[in-house]
């Protein structure tokens, strides 16, 4: 699901198959409380475990805009995301 959403947004990425690469599985477990949760997205020293595309886009826009395509516009949050933003700001 995240892969398809990132494709639609034009966000490039490097994917690792944690079941084929034990060292990458260890990285995921480090950030996911010992679990092999996919997707786990690592940007620098920050990891997002099973993020939504809007959450990942917002993180990239604020922390690593150079990883986004030129002219990128983050998707607008849905009703639940807007409510969450109003409640937890």
C-alpha cells in the first residue's frame, strides 16, 4: 500500500527485503521494538514504523526535502487526519 502511494507521489526509495538480508532485518527490529514490521522507513537516524504516505511525506518535507521530487506537494490529510491535527496540536 505505501509503495503504491509513494509511486503516485513520485517519491523514490531504496527497498530492502529483510527476509533475504539478516543485517537489514536487524535494523528493522532495532526500530520496531524487536519486531520485523514492514514497512519501516529509515531516514537518517529517524525511523517511521508502518507510516502512512501523508505522514512520511510530511516528515520528508520537514526533515529531508532533498529526497522529494522537485515541486512536490504533500497530500492533504483526510477527515481523520484533520481532526487528529486539531486535537493534538
